[in-house]
C-alpha cells in the first residue's frame, strides 16, 4: 500500500527526499500524513499544487491526508525561502481564508466520505491560541538546542543572506519550533506520523520529528518534493501579472489554461506527470505521440485540459478553449459575444485600445477615423487608406473597404469593436 505511494512519487518526479524506513512504515497500515498551507490569502496558487497533489496521491493510495492551515504560523511568517518578514493577519481574515482554501482543496481531496481515510482540515491556531509563552518555552523550547536550530539552512541562509543587515527576528527564529510542535500535536491527537512539503521545508519538518522523538517517545517521518523550476530559468507559477491563482476571480480560467498551454516541450513533459492523475502508460504514450509531431502541442493541450478541469470545471475548460481559438474562429462575431467581459478582456490583453464617446460614435465613424484620425492606431490617414486598399483591414474579423461605416451593429457586448490589420495586429475601440 505504501510502496505504491513512494513508487508513484518516484516515477512522477515528485520525490526529493524521504527519511529511511518510511516505505516500510506506510506498508504496515493506513497512515496519516499532513501538509501545511499558508493562509495569508483567500486562495492558493499554482505554487501550492505540488503539495496538494502529494496529498491527493496519498489519499488515492489508501492513506489519510491532513491539510493544515497555518493560522498561528501565518501570524508569524516562515523564514524559509523568504528574505523579509510577512504581514500578520487577524483571526477573522484567517477564518475566511481557511474556508476558501478548504473549498479549493476539495477539488483534489475527499473530505466528505465515510471512509476511514477521508481528508481532514485543521488549523494550528486552534491549539496554539491558548498556549502561553511560558508553557511553550518550558514544554517545547527546552527540548531543542539553539545549536540545533542555528544549523538549519533556512536560518543560516537568512542570517548570512543579502538582507542579513536586517537580521532575523526572534519570532522568525522560533518558527521551526512552532511548526515542529504542530507535528507533535498531530502525532498525539491524529496519530499523524508523516509530514510532507517542499524540499525547502526539510529543516522545519525534521525539527518536528525530533520533538516527536524527544517529547512524544515516538517516530515521525519526512517526505519532501522538489521545488518546481522552469527550463528557461524563469520562476514557475508566476506570470507577468504575478501569481497564477486557483481562484477564478483572481486568475481567470482562460489565463489559467493559457499558462499551461504555453509551457515549453521540456516543461510540459515534466508537468504532466506532476499535475495530472494520468497513468504512467498514458503519459508515456502522450510523450511519444508529442515527439512525433511537436507542432501539434499534444502534451501542452492535454496538460492544460486536465489541470483546468481539476481546478475549475469541464464547463470552464470549454470556455477557455473556445476563447483561445476565438481569434481564428470562422464565426468570430457569434462566438465572441458568448464570452464574459473578463475573459474577453483577457483574450485581448495588451491590445492597443482607444475610447470614443457614444455621442461621437452615433454621429458616424468611417474607417479612416476608426484607424487613424480618431484613434491613432495607424500613424496617418494615408497609411489607413493604403491598408484599406490592400484589403488588409477587418472589422470583427470581416474584411472591409474604405467606404465601410461603423454602426451599432458592429458593437460586441454593446461597447467593443475589434479592428485587425493582417493576421497579427489587433486594435480595440471602446465606445463609452
């Protein structure tokens, strides 16, 4: 049973490190394992998907996943991989964020079933809020030496890093004790013997196994996954607009779908193992088909489909696919009105826009005005005339000549007109 899980992680490229004996431990019985999530926003982002997938595979292999929302630790901030401290949140905000995160996790984990391995969501604020400072340093702090804490990479890097002039606050320094105590608490209360996370969490996780050994007289295990990198060296999970979120209001399903669709061949071959539940056989077949006709981008399409359905829904995927193909659609005008305004603006993000008042538009707008005089899309009326003579201009993807007059019939969603010059260059007139 456990062999399955570790083997699954290995072939998917999701195993960075594990403590000796963890496979035997998993084979003996159903085990509980936890992953911590930072509740500083009311949405997770795709950087969280690897630990989410760890828990999802864990549950699929018959074990019990625990998702821990770090309400208490979110009030402190984890120094691992951070160069500065975080903002601290109040309890009301944390509770709201926790509910939103649970909803997102439920797309991957089964919290509802009666099965013994149903997923559980916990918040460390619930057991830390009544723990006094004196009790904590007496019951927990005395078991871990400062030398042990100083030896951790997360502490060493922070103290000797670029921002070392700012130093490291006592609050952050004690973070590993609080995270370690979480593991001890879950070991005692939930019989949780494994903590999983990104490879940058190894130090914090092993502090927990140390507390379980010293205070709980038991044995805890650690499993970490690699931190995801992109082949071109840019940061995984970031787009020009910042994080790629799992919440449709923060990152539209269209943009989410596009993020995966734009993966390089090398990254897509890696991501499809990590971010989907497709079997080894299915993936090997896809990689083979892709290598025979890379221009069809089969890997990227399958990856983008699977992960968009998981995070959003089949319906949102269909909308995202339609939006992605809309610029080349034969029935462009009919199709584009079916997009909601946010997706419409996402599709045309970065496209040059000009506003024209409703009154001005109703007075009549000819093509020279639309291309140059009123909008400056093209540098002069002469250039606009030449482009029209060359039959290079389209209104909402339909070719037009100089005699064409724009009317309300041309408006998409009552306010947009898309002008194109050739296949690649688009402009948007917004009628306000």
